[in-house]
C-alpha cells in the first residue's frame, strides 16, 4: 500500500518521462480539461495530500441511494452548489464589525443590545441583497421573533387556552426568510420538525402509551416524513422512469420509487401484464418495507393481504400496526424463528433483496432504545458534525434517539454565527412544556445529574438574565416565567395540576426571579404598576393571592433594606400599606444622610432632601387613612413639623454652600425654634444658662454678625440679633 505522498512522487517521475518523450495530446487532456473549468491541477494535487475519507451520517441512518447518480440527485447537487456560492458571497459582503458578534452569539449582553435599544441596526448596504433580514443581524432577528412567541405563549397559558410551542417556534424560525441549512444535511427547520413530531404536535399519539413510547413514535413519524419527501423528490427528478402518470395514491408513489430504484433488474411484478410470458421481479417485500418506512401502514397491510408470498405475514403486520409498533411475545417468537431460518438459507439469487427486506420486517434480535443510545454514543460529536462543519447532525441524532437533554446542552454551547444556543433555549421550553424531560433518562446518565426540567429551567433563566442585564425587564420577565414553569413541570404548572413538590419548586424559583426584577431600576413600576399594590402591574399574573403578594413584597422590602436600597424599601413598604415600617426606614436613613451631610459628602444633601419628601408623603397618607386614631394623628403632626424644620435647615445649608450668605441669614431668621423674634415668649433671656452653653451660643452669633457687617445686611436683621443678644 502506498500513501498519497508516494503516489504523487511516482506521478511526477512519470510526468518528467512523459515530457522528455513529448507525450501525445491525449495524455495531457485531463490537465487541459481542468484548466478550461478554472481548476488549478497542481493545487488540486496538493489538496489531495490532506484529503480524508470519513464515515458519513448515512452510516447510522442510511439514505436509500445505491449509486453516485442517485446520491447526487437525492441531495440536489445544483442546490448545494448555489448554497455554497451564496455562502462565499455572504462572507465577502458581511461588514467586518459584526464578525465578532456573530462568532460569539449571545455569550455576552453586547451582542443583542441593539435588539433592546435600536431594533433596526443596519448590517451595511452591501449585504442587503444577500441576507433578506431588513439589514438586521441574524442573531438579533432570531432573538426577536422567538421572544414574541414566548410572550404569546405565556399569555395563552395564563388564559388557559391551547398552544403548540414547537409549532409556533418553527413558524418563527421559518419567518427568518433565509435557508439556514446552507447545503448542510440537517437544517434548523428540520430540527424543529423533529421536535414537533416528538411532542406529538404534528400528529396526536394515543394517551395509553408511556411518554418514552410516545417520543419513539414521534421520532419514527419524523423519519417517515423524511422518507416520504425523499421518494417524492426522486420521482420528480426521474419522471420518465417513475411513470407516475395521473396516479397520486400512496402505493402508486412507492411503486414509482421502486421503478427508479430497480430499473436495471427487469420488469417489476406490478408492471407485468402476463406473468407466464414475461419474467418478472417479485417486489412484494420491497413494497411492504417501503410503505412502512414511509408511514403508509394501510397500504403495507393491503399488499401483504393480497399477496400469495406474504399472506401469512398479514396478521402479524396488522397486530404491529394496531398496537402502535408492538406485538405479543408469541408473535415475536414466531418472527424470530422465521428470521433464523432465513439467515441459514441466505439470500437467493435473482430475488433482488427479497429475503433481506423480509428479514428487516420480521425482526430477529430485540434491539432496545438503550442499545441504540449506547451504540450512537460510542462516537465523538465531531464524528457526526464533521469537525464542526455540519453542527446540527449530532443534536439531530441525539433527539432521534430520545437523548433530549444532551441534545439541548450540546446546542447551548454552540455560540457561533448561526445562534444555535438561542435555538437550544427555545427547544428546551417546548420540550419541558410537554413534560417530557423529567421522565426520560439517557443511557449512561451520571448518578446525581441534574433533572432534565431543572437543566432546562437553568438554561432559560440564564437566557432571561441577559435581557435583565440589558434593562429589558419586560422580556426578562417572560423568560423567567418560563423558567419557573419548567421547574413546575411545564404546562401542568400553569393550570395548577403539578404535584406539590413541583409546585413548590416552581413558586420558589419564580419568587426568586421576580425579586431580581424588583430590585432593578424600573422593577417596581413593572411589577406593581404606577401606583397601588400591583393591581396595574405584572405581579398579579404570577402571584394571584393577595396575602402571598403582600408577604412577597415585605420580604422584598427587607432584602432591599439589607442591601442598602433604602429608597426601594420605603417605596415597597408604602405600596403595601406598611406605613409605620416605611417611616421607620425613613427615620433611620435620615439619620445616616444627615451624618453624611455633616461630614461634607456630596450625596448627603440629595439623600436628605429625597428622604424628607418621602417622609412627608408617608405621613400625609397615614394621617388621612381610616385606621389612624386621634392620638396617632397628633403624633403625625409632630413628625411633620420636624420634617418641615429639617427641610428649612437643609435650605439654609444649600444657600450657605452656594455662597448666598445674606439669603441664608434671612432664612435663618425665619426658623421658629431659634429665639430671634422678641414677640415670642421663649427667648435667650428666659433660658437659664446653667453650663455656659448659652454664653457660647451668643458669642458665636455675635461673631457671625460681626463678620458679616460689611455685607449690607438688612437693618431689621441687626436689630433682631441685637435685641436677642
């Protein structure tokens, strides 16, 4: 065996000999052909050194193609070529400033900041013709359309109306207006169709089967849908060979496909006029097999019942169809014996896979879901994704094999330009809403691993936190609601049918997330509305009981006070009617603010003013409330007097700091508690100076007046001061 390097060396030696002997024209014809098509032969030779043959996705889920021609026709070679050329154009026209954001996806808040601030961020005029997204980046648009679905989703659940999340998310994905496959074998649209099938949004599954069986049936329906699409595409690509004519029945479609597939084997039995005069190919088992694989169960049963060679198989097939893919133990035993007999005999000549297709239908060794998962997990993710070139193949295989949590976790880590991490969050929302993540375990799952619903809730919570950091509290609230629902078991938690433990976990997470919103700027207004305890806010959507609401808000006020967010604490206390507690907080904060003011801190003045205003509002509300007694109202009047005096002192302080000393003296004279008015009974002369404090005060006032004698103070002020001193 020689490697490529050795072959290249030998080819160069042969080439040198050819050049010396002036080779005929046909020997260099391949090189001329490559040159005419614009291909550099030397570059091609260099590329072949690193050429690598890899096992493809079809090794696990085989495509029904037996020739190179069929393979190219199945995958639509012309379409792939156009997609490839378009991707090259897209790379050349995308603005360089967006490349980093596209690569990192939503790993940081800066990537979707324009979604919340300016939703029409331009991607540059040069890319307009290539990316039909109104010049918005793909990630921003995807986050936007999914976000709108989540809003509608929550509203419908709150109103108790039916909603199909996977179907809605798929429609949102389709609305992006571009082919996300890009020539790859699995697109996001295909993933969403699979999710639809898994959760039975495409076709309702019998309620008598387990969730795991329902998922398996959904995966099978998706594969049947894919194979139906494949045989229809094959017939459209080979209309003459398919000879479909005006027939549009399911069995006619399968037979048209077999005409293409078995075109080199002679006349097929369903096309032979006289079986005695013309040798024919028996396609009974092929028809049954492909009918079943495409989901045409009734047609498969009819073929078996009407065929002499498969008549004995018809009851077994009917049992399998009726029981949703399951048969009785005795039926399985009989099928296994038939398979062993066929394996001993081997495939007979001239039967064109006759026995092989029969062997596939009757089964042999039981093959469980765990067996499939173990086999698939032998290969690394890079094996399926071709080292990242086809990133959706691996999660597609995981979803097909009912490894749901590993699939969404893998996608959540893909922060590339396609934004698969955004898709992962919403796939998790759809799956957890149908309650299929908690009851389905994966082969080889670690002990102590996080529950599937908890994993989804964490993922959704982290995604919502991105919008919280960006200040989009409204959208963050919608995702936090979904995170809480995920902990509560999905749809059941919305209607109160979750078990007590799930409901407790849901309430616990929801309160924690609502608290995060409440502590943010604008959070009180969003949850409680412009006034009141929440009648006009969003809090009542999630905490219906008034007592639960009040306790939640009291806990929030306490947390605000512990975190030093006194303004929020006062506001929340005031909203819930805990005026005494609010006033207590104001008084404590006033003490701290006045201390800061005395030490010259810049924020001391503004804090004091704000607290005085809050205190006045609280006292005014408390004073005229129906529960206030006469004694309490007298106490409130005293408190209001104190706050008015503090407000006046603060005003004098502001004037003095601004250098307006004359105005400060005028305002000082108006202070009622200072003995500057001779008409007031209480004066300095009537106060006994027991410890010398009065003398010291008089001295300070005299010095103050003396220092400002040149400032043209009003004469009446001097007279007041003189009389008092």
